[in-house]
């Protein structure tokens, strides 16, 4: 699983909105982000890069280099 954990979520939904494959969803019971579809993760790092509190940890064993386009 590329995303190891989401710890310290503040429910801002930035990771949910940035994930192109809907891997991360909002748990309606806890109102926190959860890893709903780990097998669909494309390891794009958008969730991690957009999290304002650094709550998302991506496994170093299953990571690829981050590619950020120039604007």
C-alpha cells in the first residue's frame, strides 16, 4: 500500500480534493480522511503535497520520484 497512514487529519479535505483516483475519502462517522481504495493509488504524491499539516505518510518502499511541472 503506497499510502501508509493518515495521522493528525484536520478534516480540511485538501487530500480528498487533490486525489485524481479517489483513493482518499471522508469517513462520515469521524469526519476525517481515510484510505478507502489503497490499490488504486498512483503514487502521485498530490495528497501529501497538498496536506497543510503533513498528515499523510507514503511508504518509502513503494514510492517514485515526485515530478512537479513548472508553471
